[in-house]
C-alpha cells in the first residue's frame, strides 16, 4: 500500500450550509480521530483526495498547519445520486500499530469445465500492520470441482496478517450447473 500525501486545512465552520460551501469550493470536509485525542475537523482538496481514496483502506499522510497525521480511510460518504464524495472519516494510526480492516477477496483462475462458482463473501476482516494493509486476498480456484468449498480459514494471508473473520465462514463454493429438462421429457412426465 502506498503512502499518499495530502495537505488539509483546519475547519471552523460546521453544519449543512458550511459543508455545501466547502464542496462548492472543490474541497471535501473530513475528520481525523483516534488515539483518545479530540477530533480534528479539516477540509481536503477534492481532486487529489478522490484519487488517493480510490483503493480500499488507503493510508494517507495529511499535513494540517505543519503537523503530519498518518491516517487510514475509515469511511467515505457519497451522494447516492451524483456519487460525489460528501465527507471522509480518517482514523489516526501509528507505524507498527495493528488495525482491523475489511479486505476484498478476489478469485483468480478457472474452475473445472462447466462448474458454477458461487462467491458468498466479497471481503474478510484482517488484523494487519497499519502501514502494510493488504490490498486484496487472492484465492486460486484453478481446477476446482463441484462440491468443493473454500472457507475463511483456507485463505492464504500475507505474512504478518491475522484473520479476524470466523474461520468457518464460507467464502466460495463450487456446484454443477442446474439441469433444464428437455421439452420432450417434460411432455412424457406430464402424460
């Protein structure tokens, strides 16, 4: 995971009207919180911030009034229609600190011919070093046959990461395709 640098400004106006003015000025309201300190309300430049938060669990170095804050993106609120970023919650972290994050599960490879792959869970919770959060957990499904299952405990995590999700959680299962009866066979059964 790359460390991205952003420069923010302290914010002293609050409420809907202030947030709208901030967004019209091509900025995004945000808050940095954690480690028992008072929340720091800031504004971030829109274009650079949107680029920085494209990936899940982005680690940012935010400079506010000359002070650097290492923070993990915890929540991004978007407008449901326009899909613009309305607000960002950033969690203060320290190098070497363990954090629990949701990491996407990505399937790679091809199962045996004519096998249907059902991915039940799209992400798992992982405890990882705050500065080394995995981008994704890859699962190899090459040659898997019908009736096989992959559980959370079967996932291979990068070194230094621990699974927080229940190991018995079903991630992927493989099945035979549903058989559709021929029309001729259906008529014979009906008679």
